[in-house]
C-alpha cells in the first residue's frame, strides 16, 4: 500500500519539533512495524551489542571486510527497500518516492568506489530519503555492507575466470594475492599492494578494467587485444577480492559455534532472585526462526547456552516468564571473531499501585478532511517505580463525550483493552522505565463548525500538545497556550500546549469555524525526515498511521508467524532509519518477539 499523508511532512516536523519533543514518540503502523500490546521487558542495552563508533576518517577499512557479515547486515537493514538480491525491488520499493538503487546494474556497480558507497551508507542520501547508518552500524559493519554490494556484480563464475586469467598473465609480477611480490616484480618499478584496502578504496571496477585494458606504460602491458571485455571484467572482480573476504552471491555463510551466557536479575528493590525458570534462546536469520534452545535458570540467576550454532548476522534473544509476565532480552549477536556472547535479562515484581504512573506527553491531532472530526491521541507514559504495573480491571482512560469509532493501534479489543461507557481500559502491564508505554488511539467526534472539547486525564500529564491543521478552525482555551502558526512548504499548522495537568483534571478547549480545504496529498515514504544541520530525526509513522487508517481499510494485526516476523523486520528498518529511540525500538521489538514466541508455544 502507499502512504498518502494529507499533511506536509516537512511542515509537521517543523511544528512538532518546535512545540515539543515528539521524536521517538511514535509507534509504527499496524501490520508493518507494530505489534500487540503484549507486556514484555527490555533488558538494559547488551554489552555484546555492536555500538556505533566514531568514523576513523581513513577512507578505507582498517581490517578486511567480510561479505558474509555484510550480507546478513544488508538483509536486516537494506533488503526491505533494495531487495533480497539488491535489485531495488524490495517490499517497500513501490511505496517509496524515489526508486532504491539497483546494485545488480553493472552501469551503477562498475562505476562505484568502495569509498563512495561507504560514504553513502554512513551519511545517507536525504534528498533520496535514504537514512544514514553512522549511528546504527559500526564503521567495520558499514565496510562489510559496502563490499557485500560489490559481490552482487561479481558471481563466482566471474571470480573463478578472473583468477585463472590473473594466474596466467598477472601473478608473475603482482604476486599470487596482488602484493607486488611476484618473481618478475623486481624487474620493473615497485608495484602497489592490491590487497591493501587503501590501494583500491578509491578505485572503481571501471578503473581496474581500464588499467588492464590500457596498461601502465613500460611497467605493465596493455591487454586490449589479448583479453575480451568479459575477461577484463572478470580479472577486475578477482583483484577486488584481494582486499575483502569474498562470498559468492546466494552462498551460505560458514557456520560456527559459540557460547551464550547471561543472568536474570530482579529490577525491583528487595525482590527475590529468580531461579528455576525456563530460559528460552531464540535465534533468527533474516527474521526467520533458525534455532530454539531451552535451559533452566540456576540458583544464582545465571544461564548458559553452550555449543550454539550460528552464522554471521544471526540475531539472538533470551526470554523467560516471571510472575505471569513474559520478559525478553535485548537483541544480541556474535561480534567479530568472538565466540562468546553475554545477554542480560531483567524482570520485575508486579504491583497494582498506579501512583508511579506519569504521562510525559499527550499529543492530540485533529483532521477535518471527512465528515465531522477525527481525533488522534498519543500518550507517552512512564512507570517511575521499580515494579511492573498490572491491573486486572485495567488502566482507565476517559474520552471526550460523544467519542465514537475507537481504535487503538496494535491492540486487540478484549485482549489488550476493553471499551467502557466513558472510554477504555488498558489491560496491558506497564513496565518500569521512562516512556515505557505508548498508546496511540483514534476516535471520531461530531463537528459542524463548533466543538467543546473536554477530556479528563487519569494520570499527571507533563505536557499536552494540540495540533490543528489549517487556519480555518479557531482554537480558544484558558489552559492552552498558542505556540504560533507555521507555514512550511505551503501548509499551515496551529500549535497549542498545556503543561502540568494534575491527575483527575480536565483538559478543555473550543474549536470553531470551517475547516476549509485539506492540504494537497503528499506521497512520501514512511521512514524518516532529517531536519536541520544537527541531523535531528523525527518519526512520523504514528501520525501517518492515524491519518492513513481512516482512508483505507484497517490492516489486521499480525496474527501469524510470518506477519509478526515481517513486523519485526519493518521495525528494524524504522530504527535504522532513525525514526525512534533505541529504548523504544527495544521495547517494541520485545513485544513483537514475545507475541511471536507465544505463537510458537501455541
């Protein structure tokens, strides 16, 4: 499907960023990146995860890149748009404003240099809506992806043919692996080490082809007459393999064995040390379940999974159930040559005390493009205590009088929430932590040019932000303070803010006037928008879902394994696109994984 926003995304970004911090507040659309509101835990960031590091600025890899690792990273972060084989035909390609690059196109691949592709992966191409990966992939990982791209135009047959020709015509000078140490090397000028990543980082395959064809004066003969074009391309493909660990397109990476250890700790002060629980390890290859292993938690809270089979890029999570709540670790994978992986997991005691619950931000959006008014509300909630909040009756939320057609993103009525005469009750446990719960609801209100909006807030609200498109509707309130009208790319927005609303208080304001025409539809992709020189990223998918869900049949929540796996894949793409904080990404991914685990257990 195509995501058609009736609001200018650039304008929305400017307003929301100036009014309040909405970055990281948005959950993914249903059926793509979201998941049911299943209660799960997110462990502290795993020390085994690969943190992004500052760019060395060398312009070439400091260690030989691995095409196998690059293939796994490409499948996880790039294939959704660029396609499984890099042909620009991914699942999201048709929804994007700009066609993704086709790396299998020789015209593109043969004129690219490793340094250029690395730079693009690092910085992104904002004008083409490609996100940067400087913060989500390490420098080594970006080089792995870079050199994997070169394999997409270098099949095994070409590399093998190039190897044979190189051995017959080049090795006597350049040496078996291009180090310039062949038996005839001393008869001419010193030769460059073709295996040194610095030597060819700024050279394209076309550069190598031309050098082979034209020669290098007296130092190297020309092969324009003795080799065909295809043979020269094959030699160029083989020479490139000197500076990275080649993997033929479609080939299966070599398997290895490792050990995964960790501990389950209780994050509640005075809580007992869990022991005797079943701890389940799940391994995923490109979001397909590859392995499942169960061990018993030891008395000291430790667990060990020995002799774990894995391939480069395989992702692992550890899960357990404590106090009736499923908890899930951070995602982790083996890094480099290390065969050891530590995966911590935190659980909590359960409480019914709601006094620790806060609403950090409450965003209220209006749309008047149809009959009446459609309202979207996004609650960003924190549990400031150290226990998981779980109420059999659920958390009670009131909606404005007259609200109809309630919809809650990624939630199923009767399981995650129940409608009540005055609103709804949320039955999903809320874990400790800042922003640990997001609730995106949509409902309709009658609007005939006048609306007295009134809504009771059940918990303390630090900031309430109201966003009204256009200038035809006037907003008046004793509580809301206007933060101005912005005109960005021809679309105007009114923004109003209230702060420090007490629990049980009522937010009231009046809307009056004709809504006027809707803004022209803007077809955009749903990944990210970078604003300003600092590269501030705004996630817009939640509001996009709210707008879009009224213009198309609502997508069913993923109910099967394939749907949940795809939702996890979409969520990973959103995180790598910079559309959410790491904490929120981990929280949502844990929810999806828990639901997936539930499916397998069933």
